[in-house]
């Protein structure tokens, strides 16, 4: 008996399981959940140009998505998921949102602030104002007003010089906020919106102006809402079914394959933990399709162990020694397992590039699950079973699920 190999095997397993037990609660707690698990809503927008004759360019689409991201951040929405799709679509997923109608209105509202001459000519638009440059101040009478910083003070001075003795209308979209008279040129680079505002109205107007104008017009093409209770129930049901199914499969592996089954159970548990760790490091969002791919990956990991175990059993039945059976079985199963995994990776890559939304999430999860499976259920599994076989403790074929009567003479 080689005690060093047995000790090494036990040490590796104890350390791995210790790390898994210690880190798993924090990993699960920190996992980002999609709206189908946390509750919230999803909107698919179709983007069109603000003015006729213009085109939707990749740059304008990305800029619009970035503006939506900034709006979601200002609304205090945690971890919004906003992506461009195709040439003119943007998918917005906001988890944990309860005031859906209000948020949807704010997210897609154009919010275009303009300064206009009495004849309606636009003299200044949203691009002339400093981003987040609106703030609430008080006039000499202690009444709330909004001040807005402009990017080019000389341009504002030129406009006010041109309109001295006239009025300068301030519009939010097509709604006039105020129409102050211009008594003299203003050179300070700061404009004021005054009126009979309450403090709450002034703050709301300030926040609306700071949202800024969207580069493109957005039209809702698809929307989906998921209640928080339904999302939580879906998560519990899915995870519960996955855990029960995995436990039954691992138990059957141990009963049918003995030592290889025990190794399979160890590596599959390690594989599951590593995949969760990869998701955490990527800051990925877990959705129902992602969990489906996760569970499917566990099935493929078990399948890899079954193929190797069956190949080893076949070699033992042919009359070879345990060590020779292990080498031949591992070698013969390696190509089969790798062929299946590479085929699945190719299919997942195709799904990722031609699909969108949930399909891409499913494909990405499958790709990472296969890569982690190759690491654990091929290389780690072979390493651990080699330690046990070379320790000369488990020398009987029965430890590998083979009866003595099944062994043929070499």
C-alpha cells in the first residue's frame, strides 16, 4: 500500500470541500439575478432617427444605450442590463423595479430642452448644456428656480445679445417652461428658469433636465413584466429540482460504478462550485435559461465521467490489470468526450452570435460550463482516480463495478 497517495488524495478532497463549504454562501448571496428570477420588467426598443432623412448608425445606437444606462443609474436601479441588438434595437432589462410605469416613461422620454426666439427658432438645444449642469437655487425672494450651465458662454452671450429687448422661450420638448424677457446680454454662461415652482416641482424639473436628450427616438416593440413573488418562486423551484436531480444522479453513479462513481461525485461538485465562481468573477446575470444551461452542463459533466468509467470497466473485463485498464480506458474515452464537448462549444458559439437576449445567455453559460467541465471532469477526475489506483488499496475489480465472473482471460 502506498500511504502517501492515499494521504494526498484525502488532503486534496478535504481542502477542496473545505474551500467550497467556506465560500459557497457568499458566492450564492452575491450572484446577480435576472428579472425572471428577481422580478422586474424587460423592454425591447426600436430606434429611429429624430429627424427625417437621418440614419441609425452603430455609434448613435450605442450612445442611446449609454444614455439609457445613465438614466437607470440616476433612478437608483441596481445593475441594469442594457444591450444593443442588431442595427436598430436596444433591449433593457431592469430587475427589482416596482414602479414600472413611471420608470418606463422616464427611460424613453426624449427630454429635449431648447431655448427659442419669439418666432419659434431654436437658438440653443440639449447639446449646448453641460451634462448634469442643472441645479436648484433660490432667487432674491427665496423662491426656488433652476440654473443651467452652458458649455459655451460666448454662444449664450451672442444669443442674448441678439434677443435683447425680446423674450427667450425655454421649452422642455414642446412645453414652455418660462418665457423671460432679455434686458441685456448675459455673459456668465449660466441660464435661469424661474416661475411659481414649489421646491418639489423644481427638483423634479431639475432631474428631468439632467436626464438629457436621447440621440434616437425609441418605440416599444415588446415588453415583459415579472412579479417579484413569481420570480422568487421560479428560482426556488428551479434550484430545488436541479439539486434533487443532481443528488439522485450522483447516488446512482456511486452505486453503479463504485470508485469511479465516488470520483465523479467529487468532480461534479467541484465543477458546480467552479462554475458559480466563474459567474461571480464575470459579474454575470443569472436567468432561468442560464440555470437550464447550468443544469444541462452538470448532466454533460456526469456523462463525461460515465464514458470514462465504462471504458475502464471494459478494459478490466478484457483481463488487463487495474493500472493498464485505467490508462487504456482514459485514453480511449478522452477523444469521445472531447469530440462531444467541442461540438457543443461550436453549437453554443453559433447560438451566441445569431441569437439574442435569453438565447445568448444560455449559449454563454453553456460555453463556460463546457470549459470548466473539461478542467474538472477530465483532468481532475483522471488525476484523482490515478492516485487511488496507484495506492494499491483498491485492487479488486469489484471496487470498479466489475464482477470476477465478467473478466475474460487476456
